[in-house]
C-alpha cells in the first residue's frame, strides 16, 4: 500500500496505515520522513514498512543513499526501494552502478532489511536494462523493480519478461506503475 506523493500529509499516512492494518497488507511504502511515525502506527501488526532512497531520480551519491537507508532501517523500515543511478547507467559507468547497488545491499542485509532496486525502465534502452539486471544479480539485491511511478510510464509486460529472463529465480521482479489488473 503506497503513498509517495510529495504533498502527502500525516492524516493520509494514518489512513494508509489503518487500511494496511485492517486488511493485513504485507507492507506500506512511504517517504522516509514518515517511517518513524508509521512504525508507531503499525506496531503489533504484521505490516512491514518500506521506504524509498534516492527517490525519485536516483541521482544521489552512494554515500547519501547509504545514510538514508541506515537511518530508515534504524527507524523501522524493513524494506528499502533504492532508485538506480540512471545517470551512471546512461554514462555507461557500470562500476559505479554496481558499487551503488552493492553498497546498499550490504547496508540493508547487515540490518536485516530487503533491498529493491528501481530501474525506471522507461528511461533505459533494452541493453541498459539487461546490464542493470546482470549487475543487480552480482550485487545481491533482493528485487529489481520496473519503475518509480513518477516518470513517463510504468511497468510493461515486456520489461517484466526481460527482467525475469535475466535475473532468473535468484531475485524477485516487481512490476510497478501502470499495473491495473
């Protein structure tokens, strides 16, 4: 159950968490500003807290993403959705992209949290998607994800098939944005 709008207010977060608790949703995904408050609202429930790092552009430095993730997990997040550094991918700086994902994998796994990496596929070529998937497997991430929902389009069947064909059953594939049925 997700609410990542920049103008989300606390009453909306309270409603989101109440719905998640009532229907026993797996998780809520919220901006990091609300992680600590959502943890209090969801205490005693099965619902996990997910937050975003480097969102929505992915252009934050590796060190900034690490700090964001550490703080969020310390405040109660059990899942981190990190945006791939799209600029690094577009510049074919594959080592930076790998190091960025590996660094966050280490932070999350050391603190008992899962890491999902959002690719923003609508901005990537097929070859860039392939290479990013290969690097995600190498980095040990838990999921690859199609999109933030903030760019020009969301998940496509083709992208999900492509991602699954590369990551195999080693990591999860999350279709995000534009899924309606």
